[in-house]
C-alpha cells in the first residue's frame, strides 16, 4: 500500500469530531463530513477517516471485518484463513465512488462473519477474544492484508486524503448511525498510508486522536505482553489496544480507564476524599505503564456511546456542545457549528476530565 510522508511537520495538527444521539436516532454521514471542512487546515491530505455505529442493523449480530488488500494474492490468502475459522454470511467490496482527490486505493472488502462454534469450543475462548486474535493473526502474518475494522454493527472508513474527500469516496451519505466520529490527520512521526489513517479500531472500540504521546514505547512494551501486536509504530494504535485491554480484559469502567490513561498527578490524588484517593492510588499503582504522557485529545467510540478525553495538562483543544438529544465534540467550535448551527452549552472539558455520553439503553 502506498506510503508517503509530508515534508512539513506540524505537531499541533489533526482534527477530531463526533456526534451522538442519546435517543439512538440514526443520522446519515453528511453532517459529520461537513464538520471536517472548517478544520481543513489541520490536515495535509495524508489521512482521513470516520467510524459509524449502528450502520449494519441487518447484520447486527455478526462481526463486520473491513480489510485492505494490496492485491488478489493477499485477498486469497486471507480468505482461505478466514474460511478456516469463521462462518462468512456475506463478503463484498465496500462501495466507493471514484473521485480525483482519492487515488492509489487498495482493494477494500468487508465480511460479515461469526466464529465457527467448533473452533471456539476447542480454544475455550469467548467470541470477542477470538475475533481479536483473528485480527492480530491477519495483520501480522499475511503480507498485504490489513483488518482496519472488526466490530458488530459498526464500521471504520479511512483513506489517504482529506477527510471530507474520504467521506465522499466511501459514500457515507448512504449510511445511518446513532454516533459518528471523524479525523483529519497531519502525520507527525509515522508515514501517511491507508491503514495508518484514523480511526484505529479493535472490535467495537475506535480511537481518533489529536496529539503526540511521548510514552509510546513504554505503553507498547507493556500492552504487547498481553497478545496485542503494534505493527504500525503509531501512538494511536497503542491507545486503542490500551483501551481494549483495560475495559474488555480488566473490566474497568470508562471513568476508571480515563484515570489510568490520563492519571492525575500524585499531588492531586493526595488532596482527594479518602475513598476516591484510594481508588486513584490503586489505578496508578496497578497500571503505571499505561499512563499516556504528552499532548492529546481523543474520542473513544464504543457500542452505545462515546468518551472524550484530554491529557491532564490539556495541551490539545477540545470543545463540547449540545442540541436536543445530540451531543457534539470537536477540536474547534466551528466544527460543531457546521453540524448544528444552533448548538448550545458550548464548553471545554478540563484536562483529564472524561466526557462520557451513552445512548439510552436498548435504543441501539
């Protein structure tokens, strides 16, 4: 897959945006695409992407694998492996439209699958852990194949290009989701290529990220002890795996996960009430290698909700707004206004303060 890097480095670049309906009302992709236009200068055309939740209601009980292939040989090899461990209900090209701004596209396929029960039973794994292992296996052993989305009733769509062009390329106006996230990438330390664009995803969790973390090596070394493989040398990939590890494998809540990733300073912890102080002490002591340092603002998407989080010093911008049952999050207020000109209660979360929004139970 074509890889290239910009000649100008702008560490404060990148744009993030999101919208969610707390009632579970589904929205097409036009508004989230429009949110990225006012932030065009935060990108350089080397990466853009979107994640939509609730987009595959007819296949809601199946995992949707979105895969980039360099060529048909890679596709044949990956499909041979997929057939050996998964039941495929549907396999097809992801629909796109040809536009001049998006070029050098790989083969882009999606598969609606479920693990073979015999294989699950023999390995004594739950289906989420099994699919996570399938993703790692394909991405690390099959040259020219890359799984970039693997959750149920959701999907990631990303490419080399400006995000507004990426949205048009993937025909996102034809999809409806109860929540959307978006990203425009200005690569800092890693090449711009189709797999390296945001969002990064594993199962139903996705991350869009503005910033640059200095703790990448420590985070990567720790998380790879638990079966994750960081193949892209990018900080956002490791954030995705950290979130999956803490929430799915360790059972931490969203707020607890935030207190690990953007842990308060020890001096701040000591000023907390006793019960909260003990909880924060435990999290900092139990997961010291998963503290993420450096400037960041991230939006974590998951089935039924979103969480937005700044680094504890708030070195990257992020604002939140509301209108009716919808909550909007973006790097700039202009992006929120592009989605909803009448947005209300515009505010900026404090550093390390998670903003958690959930869809009404059963609505998705």
